[in-house]
């Protein structure tokens, strides 16, 4: 396991925390926590062999959050002195005094054991900041130029997002944690303007909690991109209708994110997101009752999965992370929760789902790595395809749409293959599948085995007011769904 960077550890972490927490105690706070973060980012874009974007960011600061007289208070600062930390704590208490007038419910936090001097580092090998920026840019440039040299490609873009997140947390209960994690998201996309329309094809390697050792995984996809693109250009438009679908993990992860991940956030189910991102059809009174999907469907929330984007040792409320059930044999059995919501709803403790996207933002309830479990003895993807007489195999994510209750949806993809008599015949295009959440997941008939399981995800899940973004992964196997409605997107656009 890697160690936390000495540069971060050399910051006055303890003295700032001690000053802030002591000041909060002196002012009568029932709870206070201190969080110092450094977040480094890198965004690289090479378009047609030319560097278009080479941006680096470095955010450093701290925040103090308090519960005072049953109300939240929060303040943040960038001046790293004990005096500034104490003043920030006092400001947070003043905010709590103001918000207490508006509070309809007292803020109380579910209990959590204390963790003294806990350290956690994510699983990665090559720190992106140990590699010269120019070297990484040259690699992306080489990818773009190689693809552009193919006559079937009119444009080629190579993009890389990288983040390193370091956090020091301390609270008045005695918990102290120091953590570091790294994540990367490389994408290569090729485009064609043949036949008078723009078509594109991109890599399907997902973003992961790894370092630059991950880049060869993406490079392995490059050789087939021009041919895949050419096949898409020549592909006929799909006939709308009802089809059996074999969905690859590179597509299914996004359906999980939108129809399960967000739907099982307990704050959303209780109406706390109603003004911005909606509510959920899955409400707390349906625990143990709601038939979410077929009996082979088992979904977990997991903040511990290796290389998961939402994986961390301790959340931003000092809660030790874990894995927990959300859907068991197709029935709703759990929700994702933070400490306040857990206490409000009578849970013994939080399941570690609090996260703030910067030192300037307050932790809110955020998504764990929500994943559909494979069949331990399940088949490979080819065998799933053999079960289909008339259907479509879907690979890669693209656009999506879902209503505010996470119930009615449609999803598209990167590429689509017609299946006839258990065999793939050719690509088709203009495909979107449409269903309600429970209709779709109850049509699940077969799951692939562990060898088909892939951890997909995104860097930029949005939530909250003011808005925050969070990285999150979703694992799943290949899966077979029966009798799903398929739309022709080109026809729908003209309708």
C-alpha cells in the first residue's frame, strides 16, 4: 500500500484541528468536525493531434461544521493558522444560531465509534503527479494522431481526467483520520462525417480508482475503434419494437446509477432533494415489500470495493465505510444514509455515505458504489447471447433520460448488434431502450458470471443546492432482459 504524501502530512493538520474544535466546544457546540483537504486535478484534451486543453488545479483549505442548539453551522477558510481555524469555528457557530430559527427538526447524529489516528490510502501504483505532464500529453497526442491516420476516421479526440484527493478529519468525539485516493478517467473518441451525418465511437474502459498504470487498458481498445466506427456508419437504422436485450456492463452501469443508485438515497426518498433533483418512487414504507426486480437481482451499496470511485476508508462524518444490501432477491431492503438521516429514521448508525466535493462545501449524503451482483455460476456473455432468438446486444453508454422519481426512463448506447437465433449478425444504430424501473428490472432473466463483472462509473454525479459533484462506480455483469421496448431515436426526433 502506498503512503500519504509527506507534503500533505507536513501541513499543520493537528494544530488547526485542535484550535477549531476547542473553540467550538467553548462556544457550546454539541458536535464539531474539522476537515482539511487538498484536491489536485488534471484535465487534458488532444483533438486531432493538437493539444486543446492542458489544465491543472490545486485546491487547499479547511472547513468546520458544527451542531449547535439542534442546528447545522458551517464555515470554510484557506488561511492555515490556528487563529484562522478558531475564527472559522466561531463563524460556524454563528451560522448555526441563525439557522436554528428556521429549523423545523433538530439535527441529531447517529452514534459512531471513534477511530484514533486512522490512515487509509486507495489502491493504485503510478501516482499521476510522479509522471511529467509533458510525457502524459505526448501519449494522448500519439493516440489521437494514430487514429486520425486511418482513412475511416475524420476526427480523433483523446481526453484524460485525473484527481488526487487528500483529507484530514477530526471531530469532538475523538475520531482522527487521514486519507488519500487517486482516480483516472481516460477516453478516446473517433468520429466520421461519411454519408452526410456525424457518427462517433469511443472507448468503453471505465474511470477507476487507479493511477496511470491504467492507461494501457485504454490503449488496447484503440486498434478496433476505426473498424467499429466504419460498421456503425454503414449500419441500418433499427426497427422499433420489443426485443430481448443482452446489456454489457459498459452500458448497464449507467442504468443502475440512475434507476437504483439515486432511487435508494434515503434523503431523496424522504423529499430532501425534491426542489432540485427530485424524489424517489422507492419510499421507506416499501422496505421488504417493493418488488424492485426479479429474484436473481441482488444489489449492494459498497464504499469499500477496490478501485471504486466512491471507495474510501472513512466518510466525511468519520464513519467507517462498509458494504450493505439495497435490493435482495429483487426486493428493496435498504437505503444509502448519512448520520443525520440515519438518526432521524431510527437506524443504529450511518452506512458511511456523507461526502463533500471540496473544502469549501458541506458534506451531504452521496452515493456509494451501487452494484448488481453476478450469478456465481453464471455464463459468459456469449452464452447469454445464445439464449436470444431475436434481440439486441448493447455496448457502451451514451445519453439517458429519467423522470424526477427515478421511474420512467430511456437509455441509448455506443454500439448495438442485432442478435438472431443466438448469434450476432451486424450493427444497427439509432437505438434507445425504454421502460419503467420496476418493469425493466423485473424483466431480468439471466446474469453473467463473475468473469463478466466490470466496475463502471463516472467522475461527475451531481446533487445538492449549491450543486456538488461526486465520483461513483457501479459494478455489474452482463445481463439478459426479456421483452424490452426499443425506440428508433431518429424517427422519434422527427416525430
